[in-house]
């Protein structure tokens, strides 16, 4: 059996996912066979794993850091929020149920067996498994039945290293306070700490670092400065999306919907030097200088149609189209562009039908089996082949489907409006295909570069690993694993 160590955080968004990705790449560079593992993840940013399964996008990135293909055992429980109180529950890559938060608390103990089975398979196949926690172990009100942090670590007998985020302030209280509320067995299981996201000269925190060691009795494994290129890697949380600040170039505006899903579709576009990409926050109008407006994927299409209208974006989109602007809808965004979205069985919320934006002559009905597959397609407008994936429920049909966006095995996919300025597609991940992205941008009148997206991600993972090796005691941290 391989060794394992778990990275837990003092809270959400302290950089656990990025830290695990960097440690995975560093361990691989040391000649170890290493795999990532996250017992329970909550994210609408999903990736297709082997056998048509789905896992959190962060674990797919971590798998890449390990030189592995994503597989469902790397994230055996994935929660995909659809409302403020309910989420789809994906177990070992497949939909199990949709549960409200209170009901999920009752379900968690039944899921521990699946979590431990997945972990055991990974541990048997690799020298090292680096585990990522979720949220914080300081949420001791959730300790009973926990499968995400100390509950898992105890059940699997895995040592823990705690990560604190100095950028948000109060990192001494984060770590010392976490230790103060942990039960004694969980304190003993914790073998040290890491300070993450320091801006400036890390030596300025030397006194604070020593105070944490003195207060907790835990050894520190170092202070990791802010990693400036983190925005080049797929983000797990929509609030973490970073965009380069450019004042020129073809202007793409993407709406930050309340249930935005698979938003890493935009990552390759953000790295194109000739593009200006704006992730538009709620309450902000769509800029008049937008060339292309993108409606991204959504975990709740009808819910996000209501959200979109509440921002006044429906009016802005219609005005943008009247001015001659282009519109692209991806997956849920594609469904929103039609005349209506019907959900008679309440698969994404209350049953009913919601009017769409009417920019595509299609109608969508939720239902049928969920489509989870990787595809090779042919883009009709450019004749360029592309690679992407589908992850959706519902079928869309109507006259505009006679002008498909692409063809898959000869069959039409997506739709294009009569004027050619409104496009919809169910395909995610297509912009990561360099040749297609260049042809598509050229067709829009933008200026594509020679940027290779996959090479950029790998180079950034290498830089992240080198960053951690420089500033942390990576050898000491990995030696904690057992």
C-alpha cells in the first residue's frame, strides 16, 4: 500500500487545490507514482473522467499534475449545487440522488464506504496519495459523520498538514484557533502547518511563524509566497476566476451566472494575448464595446434565466445583438438562447417552463439520460476538427438546428441563427483545442496567437512545483505521509 498525507485548510479558498496540484507535480518530479484524492467536493466545475464518469475539475488538474488520466476514484463524492439548499450527489462518477442540505447530512455516513473503497484502490496503485480536504476541520459542528476532513482522515488513518491563508488576514488566529477547537485525537493527527499566499518578503512573517509553532507545538513546513501565474490554471470556484487586465483587443464578455458551471471553458481565451476577456459580475451592465457575449454553462438553467433577468442582462443582450454583436451560448447558456426551457419533472428545481431569450429558434425540454461523453466534432463554419465533451441533461430542437454549430459522427450539434451572429452548442472544452480556437477566432475577426494551451498548463504546473520546492520544506512535508 502506498503512503498518504492530507492537506486540510483553515477555511475554504485558502489554496488547498493549488497546493495539492503543486505537491503532486513535485512528487512526480522526484520519481514517485502519485495520485490526488478528494473524498468530497462541492463544485459545479466538473470534468469527464474515464468511463463517462464526472469528478471535480480541480481533481482533473491534479491528475494532470501526476501524469494521470482523471478517474472517478480521485473524487468519489461530488456535490453539484442547484439551489441554495440542494445539490446533485454524484458518487464514484455517477448521479445518485438530489438532496437538500439537511437530508445530505443523513446520507453522509452511508457514503463513507464508497470513499474508503476509492481511496484504497488509489493507495494500492501508487507510491503516494495526496489528499485534499474540503472547507475546514474547525467546523466541529460537522465532525459527526464527516467524510471530508478529520472524519475521513481518522477512518483511513491519514496524517494531516494544515494550510492557512495569510492573504485574507488573521492567519495566526486561523491556525491557532483551529487547533484550539479540534478534539485531542484530531490535534494529534495534525503533523504541521503551511502558510499560503504571502505577498512580499516572507521573512517579514518570521516572528508570526515562530509564534504559531510555539502556540500549537506543530512544526511549520514553510511560507509559500503568492503564485502570480495561478490564474493560468483552471479554478475550482467561480470566485477564484482571474483574468489578465488588458485594455485592448477583441472584447469577450462572459456573464458570471449564479450557478455557473464548467467556467474553465474560458481559460484558453483568457490566455490569448489578442483578447480582452471580462467576467461580468452581477449588477454590472454589459459593456457597449463588447464584441461577443458568452452565456456559459449553468447547473440550473431556468434559475439562471431568472437571475440573468434580475440583472437586466436580457435587455443588454438584445441591445448588443441589435448593434450587430455576436452571442455564444454554451450548454445551459445555449438552452437560454431559445424560446423556452421546459422542466416538467423538476429535474433542476421546481417543475415548470421558463421563457428563453428568443435569439435562437429552438426549444429545450429537460429529461432523458444525462449525456457524459468526450467527442470529436467538425466545426461547420471553419471545417476545423475539434475535441470537446458533453455534460448535460435535456434536448434542444427547432428550425435553427438546420444550421448546426458542429457535426458529431455526421449528426448536427448545436444551432446558429439565420443572421449567423447567435450560436449555441452543448460542447464544453472546445477552446482548449488550439487549432480550432485559432480558426474560430479568425472567423470572428479576432487575432489568434500561436499559444498552445496544454503546453501552457503543464509549464505552469512545473513552475508551481518549483515555487513550492523553493519556499517550502517539500521533502519534510512528504515525509509525513504514511
